């Protein structure tokens, strides 16, 4: 695998750097406390889980330039990877 | 009489067969595209035409085509979405039943533009007789060298397969359609990845509506610029509208998109006015999932302009005073129709068709149906209306696929525009069982031409 690329994300005004491919939920859990959204159907050890219960919805205020989707938008944080 | 591009030849005797279709100028665009144009030029032409997806969302077709990933050695696919399950919409059925070769011609040109050698038509299971029509047409086209191997000597191979769905509304959503085509349960996928990157069997896929693909034929024949001249603004070309409900002449009409709603409902060329001399109460302009509008807002926008039958004008004013063109299923309700009952019918439909994958839609549609049947049967409470509003707000935008939005919008619009009627049902439960609310709730009597 190539060199791990770090990405800068800001969640609730707290900025941190996480490796590419990290989900928003995982990034938020790194900060912990009030920042991490609740999640029900997501189980980190089970591949392909999550995205169904919509408990972990977060608002993405700004996406990347590569992604054409309009933002801000509510997304399931357990299935959406961070973008630069 | 407006320009007709799609249904121009629909009533020529025998147009369903290859010989007659060819004699009437059919497959000219296929010859032109395959022999003298590059795939990129076709995509460019469709982009220039401003053609917007006719399935409901109105996303520009040329832009969708340009998103398709082109990795080396991976086949690409074009899928035609003929799973027309939206209540009130039957335009694709008409098109496929009367001129199946127009769809095949559009599919051939589009397949060439996208480099798809295996193209699928995903048709809803209820259209069993159309499957036979399409398969006969495919055989005829193959026998005449317009499908199969080495089409027109250009070395381009294209096969079209007809795949029957099993009658689920959700399979009209493109990722659910892809799942169903793969043989799985029709559950929408979580996006991204988008079908243009990973679609059928993880290959790049474009899913387009029947009417969109058929419209590629006139675009290639007349050129993208000439096509863009028809219509107004960003709503270019013609649109098929399937009109139904309390009107004198239900049916499928091809309109230019600068026609006013008033003319569409009342002129003899189109709907021919409200049946039995009744008055117009409300109208759902684009299939069951778009917001319902009362008569006064339907005929004129909130700014007082005439409302036209196109994407921009119908959505003028946002959801506060506008609606959407959607898929073109034009449902007209006269003064005798109960909005509460109508909303309940739609809510029941969406509860039944929700795939149950994600919570807001699965739970929300069920609760909306239960509350609405209570109000309808005279067991409602005053707080139920606010509760309904609350539920629909928590579904919209929070779901994996647009079915959640489609279930929420009709309920939201009914409460927004017809709250008086819901309150009347709650406050006069006995009376509501015996008579209709009619047009009484209009503050100013709506003007309806004779």
C-alpha cells in the first residue's frame, strides 16, 4: 500500500488529521465526548455494516472539489469517508 | 398544435414493425451517429441540446453521460429504466407500446456513445405484453442488421436484453434497479460510489429513462442546437405528459414546454376541461410523489405569473407555493375529491413500497399511514396534524434513496395547502363521513374559466 495520506478535517470547530479512508464517525470518535454522534446499526468489525439506521447523520458543510454533490448535506457518518 | 418529436409517427399503421418504421425515416439517426460521428461528438451533441432526464429528477442527461468512468478493459453498460411505477405516470408504456423501434434506435445511439455492448431494458413486470412487443422489435432490428454484431459495418456490437422486474416501485430508483438487475433484492445502495463508477456488476453504468433515450433520436437527427431552440430556458425539447383524473380526455400528450397549465387543462386539444362540468380543486403535476397544489396556485405562480408546463415554472416558489414537473404524471382532482383521502391513499402506497432498509422511511411511512387513516375515519385529534408535519420533516432528506422524500412531499404539501380540510375532518368527524369539504376552504373563490 502506498504512503498513508493524511487529511485535515474539522468537526465542531475541532481540527484534526486522519488517514484517508477514515469515516467521519471514526474521526469524531477520535475526538470523543459530545462530538461523536450516536450510532446503532454500525459495527466496526463487520464489513459493510452501517448506513441503515440513520442515527449517525451529520451535516457536511463543505465537500471536496472532486465530489460533485452539492453541500451542505446530511450524510450517514458511519459510511462516509472524510474528504479534503 | 405544438411540435411533436416523439409521437409524431405513433399512429401510422404498422409503425410497430421495422419495415414501416424504416420507411417513415426510422434509424436515420443510428446511421448518422454510427457512420459519421464519434462517441464523444454524440455526448457533446446531447449536452448541447440541454436534454434533461425525463424520469423525474430532471438531471441533465449529457452531464450524466460525461460522468461515466472509462477504465481499460472493463465493459460499460447502459440500462434503460422502463420500471415506470409512479402512480399517475404511463407515458413510457405508451411510447414502448406504439413505437418500440424509437426506443431501440435511441438505445443503439446511446450505447454507441457510451460504449455499451450489452444494454438492458429493465421493464416492470406488469408490462408483460410490452415485453413481447419489445422482443419482437429487437428480433426485427437484429434481422435487419441494426443490432447484434458489426452493426452497419462499423465493427460496433450491441445487444439489447429485456429484463422483467417483479413489480416493486423502489426498483425505479437507479441503484435499486441495478441490484434487482443483478438478481438481488431491490434495495437502494448507499451512494457514493455512483452507478457511473460502479453500477451493474461493479462496472460503470448509466441508467436513463425510456423517454430520455427516445429523445436522443430527434437530437441526433436535427442537431443539439436545433433541439435546444424548442421549449423555454433550461427546459428544452418536448415532454410527454400522461394526464389522468377528473378530466374529459385522459391520455398521453406530447407538449412543448412553453404551454401554460391553464391551456393544458382546459383546451380541447389536450385534457378538454374538468369532467362533468365540475370545478378544479387541486392538481398533482408530476406523478404521485410531487407536492399537490390547489387550483389557484396551479394556474398562476405566487408572483401572479401564468404557470407553464416546464421544470422551472412548475417549481417556481419552491415547495411553499410550487411543485415539480417530475415524471409528467398529471393528476387532476375536481371539487368532489377529498384531499385527506387522497393523501391517505398515497401514504398507504409509500408504506407498502418502502423497502424497509433505513429507519426514517420504514417507520415514518407506517406512522403517517396510521395517523391519516385515523383522521379519515373520524378518530383524529387536533394534535395529529402537527404530528404528521413533524414526521414528514424527519423523513425528508434523511434517507438513503429519494423514496423517503417522495413519501414526505405529498403529505407536507397537503397539510401546507389544505390544512383547513384536515382540521375540518378532526373537528367534525361525523359530518366528514357523509359529505365532502369541497371548495369551501378557499379564502377567495378561485377563478375558473367556463
